[in-house]
């Protein structure tokens, strides 16, 4: 059944039908399509464009169709062009004449613009819940690992000591920004395109503000041509999902490194790891690798839609139908990755001793040794040179700075005294870094408090 057979004299070519049809994927938002239609006819009745009786019949028909689809009693079949035609045809089948009035004052162009916005709004809610859950997991780990020392890296070389709490806190900041971007998008996109018609509004006395209110929008969109051809909010969504995936991917990369035999900072739970078909000893971090890998397809969706949109004249063009599979896939991918990553993190065991050993072994306290000299009146550049010589000595002796005798320290600079050992101990090195945002415990406790309040506010929203 077609919505537009009237002016045609021939059957549509089968391949053309298949190529043009979107029902294979836009059935994903049948619920939103029906919700939008109910709001539309409610407004039409209020405006006297439909009778109250017609409205009731249509709403009852749409509700029964929605229930039947949900129960699997009404399978969505591919002979229809899209979900809009499918619902309308079944409505007419079920309630007769009144069903033919559903599409009064509406085009599929404003209809699909609405459906997609409603769908994205619902998905933003789910993404927020998953992200919030992950942040709660992270907050728990941060509280647990305030005293878990580990090396901090630059250039993947051991640099200065931090704690696991502090390292995880970096990801917390990234996820907080991701969450904020979701809120921001939700706010900016929340205007209702319904009533824009095909491109130039309609001649019926629609009450667009009323429809917008019925559907929880902040108001109607302000230009009918933009309303049917705006896909900015999808580009913003794909862009924020790309950034979110990039964060997950970096975290995964670290989990993969840390899980390797060389680092052994973390042990993934058996339930979140996989084996090899040939090498019996292997326990592989496939989940982390897959999340890292799937980041590529989310980026691809963003670039693909940007490319689709860049040459389109106003207003609606069929190219825009391409927005759906790309967005659906990116959303589903991000949701899946968020919950799997959360599970992997919750069940992983961090090897505190191994992390501490690694922080002790790699001269991560060399800066602190230089700072010690500066505190005793040596200019920083000279101190840097002195500690450089000490490091060379340690490399020769295959030991850490902490293992040198006081005589050895003094052989390079007489400024050193007994208290050097305390000054370069791991705990001193971390504790002394007490500025806001640094790994020292007092500073971290402040951050944990800020996070707790933020997560609480977001959970209440
Ligand atoms: N399936 C179409 C889409 O996703 C719906 C809008 C169709 N409008 C039209 N004039 N052909 O964009």
C-alpha cells in the first residue's frame, strides 16, 4: 500500500521500491511515530479540524496498533515504504474513514523530523543512565584507591607518582563532560518541528505551540524549511558520541596495557575475558579491544552524515533518510560499549603491590629529589643536573634512588642529608602534591566530594 499512488500509471519497479524503502530500519521508532500522531490529532480536534469522535477513534486505533506491534501480534512487513505508511494503512484498515484524516495538515517530512527527535530524546535518557552508572562505578573505585600508588606516565615513560584514584579521576572528568554535552544537546534540540508540513507550513489553523507542549518540547521550531531539513542535533549527537567513544577507547587501551604480562597492573575477571583456540595459557582482553575497535564505526557515522548534509539544498531531500541507520547504529554501539565497559571495570582486580613496585622502580621521584635540593638553596637547573647524575649512577648499579647510600648521594652533592629518604618516598611524593586537582590525598578528598554532589544532582534530575 502506498500513500502516493494517485498520480502514477505504473507499478513501482521492485528494485526501486527496495532501494527507496526505509521500513527495514525506521520501524525502530514506531512508538514515537504513534506518540506524535496522537498529539497531532489531539491538536487537530482542539482546533475543530477533526471532530472529537474522529479523534477518539483515531487515538483508539493507534493505541491498539502500538500494543499489537509491541506484542508481536502485528508484524511489520517490508511491503510498506516506511513506518509512517504502515501505521496509517493499518489505522484505515482498523477504523475506516476516520483513519484517512490522520495525515491532515501534516507531511512525512515534518512527521519524520518529529519521530527522530522523539527517538533521540528517549535515547539520550538511556545514554545518561548508562553514563551515570559508569560514573558511580568510577567514584567507588576512586574512593577505594586513594592510597594505591602507581606511576604516572608521559610519552608512556614513567614520570611522577600518582594514585590509581587520581588516574581514574581523569576519566571521571571526561565522562562528566560527556554527560554535560548530553544535557546540553537535549536542551538545544528540544523544539517541535510538527506543523512545518512538507516545507512551507500548512493552510490549516494548527496550534503548533499546543502540539509542542503535548510532546514535552520547549516550543515549536521557528522556520518551516529549517524544521524539515535540520539534522544538526544528529550531528551533535554523533559528535558527542564520538568523543565519548574516544574516552572509552583510551581507557580500554590502558586496561589492555595494564592487563598485559609486562604491566600486570590489573587482572580482568574471567567473565569479562576470552581465551585462545590454540594457546591454552591465554586470557585476552577482547572486550576492551572491541570497544576500542567500535569507536571507528561511531566516528564513521559522524563523518558520513556530515558528508551527506554538506551539499543539500533546502528543504527536505531524500538523502536525509541516511541519517537513521547511522544514528541508530552509533547509539546502539555506544550504549553497548558503556554497559560492557562498566561491567569490565566493576569486576577487574587492581594489583596494588605491582603498581606500587612499578612506581618505586622507575625514578618517578627524581623531580622530588631535585625539589629537595631547591628547598636547600640549589638553583633548579643545577639540581636537575645533580639528580641526572644520580640517576646515571643508579642505572649503573641497577637500583632505585631510594637504594643509594647517603655517601653515594653526597658524592654527587654535599647538600643531601638523612631526610632525603623521606623526601623522596612514594607517599611523600604523592602527599606533597596537594594543589587542587593533584593526587595528594587531601586534594583528592575535595574532588571526591565535588563528584559526589555532582552525581547526586544528576541522579535526581
Ligand atoms: N523515510 C523518509 C526519511 O527517513 C521519510 C520522509 C519521506 N518524505 C518524502 N517526501 N519522501 O527521511
